[in-house]
């Protein structure tokens, strides 16, 4: 009997269940849709459709990697973020849907999205934060900085594919050092996992995200100290800073920013109710949104078990 979409779906679901994945049938459907470059609806609607030998080989190879706890996004080499297709590379963190909280927290505080704003993304990685913001702010321009040459190359490629090369620049650098000021918005998703906790990360993270993008030093907040030292030079008087933080770090990071003269304006929760973003500025004049919970716009529906960062 020839292999069909239906038989492949059943086999993938069984393999994922045996490997300990929850919701194995749903995950198998999403995996199969990605492997065949069709919609998840097509997987359900056409179970009798036969598979070519090449398709069968492709499915088997991808499924083996998935069962070995390689994230689907890494297998595909891309991740949907803020509705944008973002390419990944070994030098970049795989951006999780929780990081969209940074984008929404910033947009909530920009009354005029047509303004000609200057944006800065520190530790840009794939460029996802900067590119998502530029997609919503048509007259803004931005710079993304990363210490990894490969990450900068990946971010430039993403900007080109999204048609945002003309409004973005990406450079190799150590946080904000070497940059002149004048930025209206500064965003960051720095490493925030304590060094001693890295060994306990799930394999989807530990084995596939670069350690440099995860290791936040002995207490997990070392990078925020470096960023806070540069912020007074980088930000305009009415500027806004928004950064992703780890669970339980809001108070500590707020104190670090306060020592550089900044006021914590908000701590914004992600979909799980965890304080995920800290927002700060030179004054507390902006409307208070502390404790607000934002709704992620991620629609890819795939969250690898254990892949959430703490």
C-alpha cells in the first residue's frame, strides 16, 4: 500500500507520543504541514493523497530530528515572529512568541506611528525586534547591533527579504559602545539566564541556541548593567527603553536602570502571566501600564515542550 498523508500523520503522531511530546497529534499535523509545504487544513482534508518517495524521505529525516528534540523552527531554518518570516542561523537565538511582548509594549507607548523615529536594537540577533517595529512604524529607521558577526549577517538578510533594508542598518558591536546618541526607542533582549542554570535548560534550548545568547552571567543580569551604562548617552530626553527580562528579574533590573537615572514605567506580562518586559524612561510622565498583559500575535501555533525561556 502506498504511503499517504493520513498514514504519515499517524506515524508521526505515534513517534512524537513515544518521545514524550504532549498534544502529539496536533504537533504531528503542524510538522507534516511544514514538511510538505501545505496548510494544516490540507493535512486533515486530504488524508488519502499519496506521497512521493522523495516526500517520504523528507518527512522521515525531519521527524528524526524532531524526535531528537531539535525545534521545528531550527529544522525549517525560520520562525514566524510578529507575522513576519524570520530566518535563523546558528549564531542567533530562536525568537520565542513571548518576545513579541517587547514589540507590543513599545507600540502601546507611541502615540504617532507615522513619526520619524530612530530605533536601536541592542543584541539584535535575527533582527526580529527591530524589523517588527519597523513594519509597524513606516517612517522610522533603526540600527541593530550584535557582537556575533553571523547574527549581523542573518539580520541583514532578514531585512532584505522583508523589504526593510532601506530603513535599517546592522553592525557588529559590544552593546551600545561606539554609538552616538539620539535614539527615540531602545529595545533589547539580552541574555538573562544565570550561568549556573544553563545546564538545566531543556535540550531544545541548550543544544540549539548559542550559549552567548543565553548566558547572563553569575546572577543573570550582567548584560543589563552594561546596557544601562550606555543608555544615558544613547537615549533622547523623551526616549523609551524596553527590554525582555527573565522570570523574577523585574525588581533587580529596575534597580539597575534607576542607578543610571531611569524611571521604571511598566513591567509587562507575557501570555503566561510572567513579567516579561520592563519599560523605562527618563521620567514617569508616560501613562502607567504596569502589570498590563499583552496578547501575542504569534499564530504559528508551535511551542516545543520545554522551549520557553525562564
